[in-house]
C-alpha cells in the first residue's frame, strides 16, 4: 500500500506528478498558509510531510502526527522545524541545499546594486511623472566597482557572492565561525574579525543561518560601526538583523542604505522600513526563479519518497535518525 504524503502548499506540476506516482498525496484544498491546528489535522494520518519554511513544525505538531516519518523542507534553512524534537521521535528531517546557491547570490547582487544606485527610488520617481529633465545631481547613489565588500558567513552562498565580486574589481573581506584557507587562496578573500569587516566594508552582505547565536547578529552597535556611506544587504534570515535598530540607522544616516529580502517577523515588515526610501524591500524572493523553485520542490519530494520507501535521502539534516533506524530492532 503506498505511503501517505501531505504537501502543505501546492507544488509545481512536475514535483507533484512525481509524488503522486509513488505515494498517496493529499493537499489542503486552498493554496495558502495553514494555521497550526489545520496542519495538525492534515498530519493526523500522514507518514510524510513536504513543507515550506513558513510552516512551524514544533513538538506540539509532531505529537499530533504519530505516523510521521519524514519532514521534507522545501528550503535550505530549517529553523522552522524543531529538529531536536523530530530526532527524539525518530522523524527524519531533510532540506534542499546547494540548488539555490547561485540564484540567491544573483539576487543578493540585485539588492546590492539596487540599493547603491537607488533603483527603486528612481523607478517610483519616474512612474510618478517627476522625471522632467536630466540633472547632474539627480538621484546620486554610490559606486560599486572598486569598493570593499564584507561578507558575513562564507558558506555556499557567501562564496558565490564573492566570486561575483571579482567582476566588480572589489576587495573582499569576510568573517565566519570557520576560517576558509582554500577560499582565501583561490578567491583572494581576506579573513578579518567581525568588527573589522563592519568598519572597513562599503557593502556588508549577510549569509548566516538563523541560530540562537546569530539572532540580532547585526544590531545598533554593529550598524554604528559601519561607514555612513555603507550599505547592508540581507537575503538570509530576517531575525539576523535587529529591524528596529536598522530603521533607526537608516533614518539617522548611520548607513547609506539597505537591501532586504527577509524580515524579522515575516510577512510583517516593520512600518519604519516601509517609510525609508533608502531601503530596497523584496518579499523573500531570492530563490524565486522558475528553474530553482521547481528544482527545490522536486528535491524535497525525492527526499520524502526516499525515506518512505526505505532508502537514504540525499539531504538529511538529522542523519542520526537514519543510523538508528538501520540498526536491528533489538539494538535500538
């Protein structure tokens, strides 16, 4: 009898077809975010869950899903899942790393360039009919070529951002919990402590996972340390930045501007940010290319099906569960 798989949101057709061919698939009748009680009701008999980062999968939800064997998150990050609780309950958690690296790096640069060159302001200015004539001082922004880029978090996406910076002739500084000598040799990136990166960079981009130690990694003191002509770009996770402090920094001119794709309390955006013309704001779309989102969904489904069919998934977050399940019952 096919395993039962619940998808919290509608998937691209190819991924959905793949799932339906090998499992009994159910979805909510409407393509919208489900409240915790609704999600729990759908998971009462499900063996697998394909979910998004907007779905909170905590211990309470897991308790309401006694048959659940796998949680396949359609994302690289998995801070929306209580991995420790899933591990205790023998539920495998998977993600989709690697696939969105280049797309997210592209969008990081889109935000960086848009913030520096005031693209959103210029678009609104033009649409409002305010462009009456060319002016020497009209909407002056900041140069990118030849400047210093500071990367906080040199993982896959941070490295991809660094590679692109070479095309702009930039000096590249980075800070990470783990130093990367290979990247230093091959890409010419320079390791510095966090304070030095913030102090010297003209552009600071964030590529950190959301952990207890990275929450509000950028706050008032960090923003004060940056150049008044510098820009902050965040396409990682919203709570890495203290949003209230960022609003104050933008309003008071501590920094020149910001490019944001993520927010501290999504989908809510701090009203102060909405009023800041020197902030470029996007609705969490860094990975939103057709190719990448379709591939993310397909990988998540493949991960879920692997577990449900007794195989090892390609991207386990808690592989210790798989090791435990592979042992004879008498040894567990």
